[in-house]
C-alpha cells in the first residue's frame, strides 16, 4: 500500500474497532473513552511499526522516547479525537492517521466512524463555495474567544461541534466555512486533518499566518486556521485585531 492507502486503511480499521468497543455495552460512559483510546492505540502503533518499521511515530496515547526526532518521516496519530463525544455516543469524533515528512503534514486520513466516512489526502474532492452568511466552527463546550469575536465581525453563524477532526472535515465537506481554534492543541490534533485539508486546496496555518510545523520536540501546537484560501487574509487580519492590546 502507498502511504495514503495505509493511512486510510488504518484509520478506517481503528474506527471499526472503536465502534465495536462501544457496542460491546460493557463500559460506563466514563470508562468507554479510556478503553477506546487504549484499544485503538494498540492497533495503530503495532500496525504502523509493522508496515513502516523505519519511520518515526508520535501518538497521543504513547509515551514518546524521542526516537522520532531523528526521522524525516513521522506518523502522527490520534486514536480517538473527541474522547468525550465518543463516550457520549455522538458522531462528532474522529480517528487521525497522518504522516509528516520533513515537518510538513503531507499524507493523512481522518475517519468519521459515526458517519461511515474516511476523508483522505489522496482523494481530494472540490470544496463547495462558502455559504452566505459564513459558518464558523467552534467548540461545543468552550468556544475560543478569538473565534467568537471574528465570527461577530464577519457576521458568521457559529456552528458548535466536537472534535478537531470533525470540525476540520466539516470545512472539507462544505458543511462549514471556517475552523479557527486558539484554545490549545497538540500535533496529533491537527496533523492528519491538515494533510487532508491541504490536499483539498484549503488554507491551513497558525492563527498568526505562520506555517504549521510538525515533529517538534515540544508537540504543543495551540492554534489553527482552516478555511478556503480567498477567506484567509481577511480572517487572519481580524484575528490580529482581536488580540488583546
């Protein structure tokens, strides 16, 4: 399999595993998230090591030994992005399998198991034109202040949603137009979604306009903007205006 085929296959398979774990009915909602995370992580870690033994690996659910830092090719995975939503039997959670090459999110697949979908970097589709009014995605539990302020300036409608992957893929699928996040994330939250979004021709950057760089020693990557390219400059300008003096 190519890297993209492998990413999609692993994301889809991990999603099926997670649905089976949830359907088993033996876990409380609180325990389900941990059980799903650990089960999917074991599958993804073993599968990537078996299929790409020379590549590095970074997973949210695996202690990093630093070996990846000497690699140019590093798989970055989030076994369950949106653990709360998964535990609550919602659909807005995802599985992320991404590959960063020389720090760039190059290959990715994001599975949305609740919707029976896998979005891939090797199968881009045209992104629908932005709606009027624009639709801006925000966290359903803690909307970022900058996103709310930018939405007000744009006259955009707020669309609450769960996981980062679900929000990013909503832009890819044309269900929303702007995903602006400033509340704190890590590399595994955005690597695979960014690879997919870039392949679909969308703008992806930090909220100061700088590029997203992966496989860093410090994996904290706290902010993100995904939107159609014609909207990017306006949104970035508004973010800059929204910053406290």
